[in-house]
């Protein structure tokens, strides 16, 4: 059984390790994770095993665009051994609900042009491709596609 809840500063080191396991070169720094955990415009949820081990997390941020608040999925990470088991879907659902509670009606995210698995995952959850391409978005020079979802 997997538990889902908001992450806290007590989770900082475990979240840093999770980022390294999932993203290697693109992993967030401890400082950035700490700032996201304490920033009121961010939301960080974790998925844990019954032992308390963190097996996944999602980080969302908010910002104003044209006088409306927009949510952004900044990072989604699930350990390889727990993928395709619904953990990522539940993390996204928790973040979407948090955004709804904050009055946010639109969410955006970026996904690597090379990551068809992630693109298809988000499409299954109702996210749609936009025409926006962000050239050289990632450290390795890969471009990103922007996806959006309207929350009802």
C-alpha cells in the first residue's frame, strides 16, 4: 500500500536522492528542493511505502499569466521499480486537486521531445500538446514540448 501526502523539510535528503535516481544530470539541487518545499507558491507531494521510504514525488509551482494563476508540473519522479503501478497517476491527481483548491484552472508542463512515454502518460491524463516548442530546454540540448490541461 502506497501513502500519498505533502512532503516537508524532513524529506529534503530523501527527495534529493530520488531526484538523482530519476534524473541524473537534470536532478534538482538540494537548495532548489528546499526552496520549493518552503515556497508557498509550490506544492510537493510524496508517495511512500509502508516503511516510510519515498518512492515518488511531484513538484508543482504556480505563477500569474495574464492576470490568472497557472499551475506547472515542475517535476514528476517515480523510482523505476514502482513505475506502471499507478503511483505517478496518483501523484498527478493529488497535485491537480491542490491546484483546484488554490483556484487554478490551467496547468502546463514541459516534456522532452525524446520522451514519448511521458508524453503518452500525460495525454492519458487529459493533457494536450500545444504548438510551443522550447529549444535546448534541457542540459543536454534537447528541446521540450509544452503540454496543457484545463481543470474543470
